[in-house]
């Protein structure tokens, strides 16, 4: 990597909690905080998506070529948040409010 160039490399990312994700890894700063950004490629039944992780979430990075990272992403079955998951969270919060009265 040349000095002054933004970091970008295909990799398999191992996360604490025994999770793995693979894709094109780069750095991203949001609100003054640094994150490791993973752009997961699209698969036959899943669109491409991006996840950002804080340094404390990462156990290991294994740098690979694009073909290997894409094959790993397919094998790991990662997915972006689903619409029903967000809806379920809102329903659970509403139900708790109704039951507790606050």
C-alpha cells in the first residue's frame, strides 16, 4: 500500500462472538470514530451490503484475493438487516410500553 492512499483490501473478517464476514475491507471515520468497513459483494439471492465494525469487535483479519473473499462471503451467509427485523423491534417496544404503561 502506498503512503497517502486509502486502505482497501479483500479480506475475511473474524469477529468476537464466533461470527465471520468477508468482502472488500477499508477504513471509515464516522463522527470522529474509526471503523473497519466491510463491503460484502452481492450473491444470487442477496444484494450487496456494507457493515462497519469498531476495532473491539474484530478478532482477526485474513487478507485474500477477491475470488476467495467472495467465496467466503457466500459460505458465511451474512445478510443485511431485514425489514421484518426492524418491524419486530418496534412491535416489541410498543408491546412493552402497553404492558408496563411507560
